[in-house]
C-alpha cells in the first residue's frame, strides 16, 4: 500500500504525541485514596429568607383586603343592599333632578342618584361638596359616591365626586341661557 508523504508525517506526529502524554502523566503511587466529590451544601439561610419574604407578601395582601372598595352600579347596590351592608362601596349614577336638598343644622346634603332603572337615596353628612355638584335643569350630572349602605337602605356617603360636564354640554346650555354650574377656574357662579 502506498502512503503519501503527508500520511507518514501525520502518523509520526501521532506517535510523538502518545509519547508526550505518557511522559506528562505522573506515575500513580497507590498509597493515597482518591477524594470523593463534595456534596453541594444546602443553603438554609436562603430558604429561610425566601420563606420570610413570602410570608410578608401574603400578610401585606391580606391587610389590603379589608380596605378594598367595591365599585357597583346603582341597580346592583339596590338589588344586593342586604349583602353589601358594612362594605365600602363606590357607586356611580346620575343625580335625580329636584332631589338635591341641603340642611344647615346639622350640615348635610341629601339627594338621589339613578342608574339601570333603580334609584338610591344618598345622605352626605358634610358641608362641603365639589363646585360642579349642582342640580342644573336640562343637564345630567354624573355623580360618584363612596361610603356604606345604612340599615334603612340609604347610602351614607363619605365622599361625593361630580363629573364636570364637557365644554360642548356647557356651550349648549349657555346658548339656552342656563347659568354654568361653576365659573372659570373653579369659582362658584352663585
């Protein structure tokens, strides 16, 4: 079989490499046993820290569950009044025209909001309401109240928010000669 010069050189390099590896390996002396591989150390500190963090997150979530405010519509609140007593609620509806009454002593507002074919009486036992909270004839006012349902079935509001009418609604009402519910820069028109 004829071998080329290249094949002969490769064979010689392979033989030389085998001799180099044999010389590089130190002789085994049989008196020292091999050391077993070490088992990975369990990290208890990390496990405890993760458990403490997890417990903290669960406790934080549980503490906020009592402060939750349920957003409901007027018809949902009137239908589920017994079940929702004692819970903080946020109810959105439209102010029923002609229902807004103010009493001086003790200072409070009483009004009704409607939505979904239901009407909810609201009592707000404070003297200050938003500037936009006005009963303007011919203009629907969106109202959001926060509070709880009383045992009598009325809504005891702790906060009243009134949506400001759009500038287009205001322009239509001004063209009809109706006074704006609030003046420029939030000033009252009264």
